[in-house]
């Protein structure tokens, strides 16, 4: 992007009715989110399927990934965000899918701990 370094990390996990997957794009600091993309195989339209909308995905832009050497980027129950630098609102009515996205972020991004914390 205009000569700026970005890193794209793959994500995969389980939703309410099947697999979910996506990508998280990080800025060159390896700690702030440039953008995300999520998709699914069979989440319920209007509920869990909302993970594939710009409204849900847009919440992640600018969020921080790591805190104290651990993945802190998280999806919280809708309206329960306590750390806005790291958390986004989950999907109302899509609790299981929201938890699936949260787990997917934690599990997949933690595999990159050394990369994400290098040179910090």
C-alpha cells in the first residue's frame, strides 16, 4: 500500500454451523490492524453470517493485537467492550459465531507470537 509494508496472516476456526476463516492484515508495526476479512460456510443469515459484513469487519481497523506479549485482540459480547484498543463488539444474536471468531483470533495469531513480538 503506497510503499508501506503490510503483513497478512491466515485465520481458520469453527463457527456455529461450520468452518469460518479469514485474514488479518497488520501494519508494519506488526501490532495494529490494517484490516480483516472473514467468511463462513454456513452461518445463519442475519446472525453469525454478519462476520462477513463490512460493519463487523470494519471494527477491527486500528485495533492493537498484542498486550504484555500475548494476543489481546478480541471479540466481546455486544456492548461489553472494556478495552476498546483491543476489543470489538460481537454480533447480537450470533454469540457462538462471535466466540468462534474470538477463539480463531487467539489460536491462529498466537502461532505467530515470536513474529509479532520480534524487535519490540
